[in-house]
């Protein structure tokens, strides 16, 4: 398959990109890594009249420490996140998750901004953004706005991003001391889309869970936090009875679909098993940090 005809506009500044988007009047798409966009163009699921290439914009690929936060530019490649010492030290759950993203060639090209803007419910970065309460910076010719990741993803491949807007960076608060983490994913083969995945962070305060975050993907039309399960864990120590209770709660809270890869019941089973595994592992890491 070949894409429908389009005009190609390479730009060298955010301002030029926004002008091109405005001039296209809603009929343009931004291209960076192209790992999600190009297949959709080739299958003619999208037929924009204009592609705006932002790869030449300087200073949009970065991972930097900024006080109590880490900032990540929209043109940062998956591989940069995977190999960043700053991310490994401050947010190791991201490092682990990036190893599950497709294959190395794709990680070398795919971008943070592209993955988040695409909003695939079976992609790792949207789930991590929700898990870590990331704040997304979105710009247009009329100004800038900040959006919480947990409000950005609205449904299957649907995000809070206007036709004349672009995502420029995300900002994530550093984990507090005595925080443990875990990430687990099940796919048919390495590099395939996840059938289900779970990411967890737990912060230990006075010997119990002071703060819990649990995010899921592959079991709904968007990445999701499991707030009821997080509240159930807070103030407790981990034990098998609590792990089983949380697993049952999560199984009842998700509404996965059946497709050619897995049934809804199998995905429910997977997410329950992964919840127990990741919570136990995050608890062990948090206690080790507290020792």
C-alpha cells in the first residue's frame, strides 16, 4: 500500500510548525519518528493533505533534571529514555518498560511525543505517563496549556490534542525516597503489542504503604489507573491475602475486549496475575530502600 498524495513541509522551529498547522486548517499531521503514523498513511486510514516534519527543530530532544522534576522533550527517542542514566536513577520503571517497546530499530526512531500523541492503549509510554502523573505541555499559535496525562487520553487513539496543537514536552515529579517499582508485560512474542501490562510504584512510610500507584494497559480503550485498588493498599503492609483481594478488585474493574490475540477473560486473568507479581516486587524494592 502507498499513502495518498500529500505536501511535505520540513520545519526548523516550533513557531514554523504551528504556522503550517494553522494554514492546513485541520488537514495536517505532524511527523517525527513516523513509527505509528506511516503505517496508518500506507493503509490510508489517514489522508492528510500536509505532513509537517518536526525532526529539524533543535532542543526538542532532551532528558533533563529540573529541581524536583524530570523534563523530557517530545523528540526524545525511546532508545534515549531506555539508556538515560538520569531516568535509570530517578525513574527506573521507565527504563524497564522501554525495553518492552517493539524492537530496537523502532526504539531508535520512535519518539516520546509521537507515542503519547498517538494514544495507543497498548503502548507503554501512555501508561507510564498516567502512572507517574506526568504533565504534558501543549502549544498552539494562541498559547500554551498544561494537561495531566490522566486527562489527556480519552479513548482508542483519541487524545486531548487539537488539530492545530503540538505536544512539546512532558514533566514528571521525581519519586520520593523509599519508593519501590515494578513493571510486567505479557505479549505473544517479544516486541509485539502487549496483551496486558501492569506498572506499579509504592512508597513506604512508617513501615506501611503511604502512596500507591497502579496503571494498566491492554485491558481497555486507554491506559488507566486503578484508584480503588490504590486506596485499598494505602496504610497496609503487603501480604498474600491483600494481594489476592487487590487482584480480584482489578479483575472486576477492567473491561477488556476479545480480539484475535486473546479473549477478554484471558486478559482479566493476566492482569490479576500481573497485579500480584508487580505489587509484591515493588513492595520488596520499597522495603529494601527503607532498610
